[in-house]
């Protein structure tokens, strides 16, 4: 299993010193199987997150590990 970045949303603000500050506020990742086929998506934003899978024929433990690694940033 691997992942592929689909979308990263960056918020740009100006702080009290007038400097531009960038912050990632949302990320969408595709979960790919060993053949590069998309088997699911993970969507995370500053308020929460969700994930879905596109097939009923998968290794549940491998998918669980991949999702967990995305959520904890590994």
C-alpha cells in the first residue's frame, strides 16, 4: 500500500508583524494498492477527517496500518 497526494489546501494569513504565515488546513490522499490502483481516500481538515474504501476485497490490517500512518504523519 502507498499513498498519493491529491489535494493540499493552504491558508495564508498575515501576522501582527506583517509577515505572511502559511498553514495547511486540509489534505486529501489516495490510498493505492500494490498495483497502483486507488482503493480508498483519506480526507483530513482542521475540524476533523474521514476515509472511505472503494472495494470490499482488501487486506484489512494493511489498510488499517496505512490509514494510521497517514493520520500520525509517518
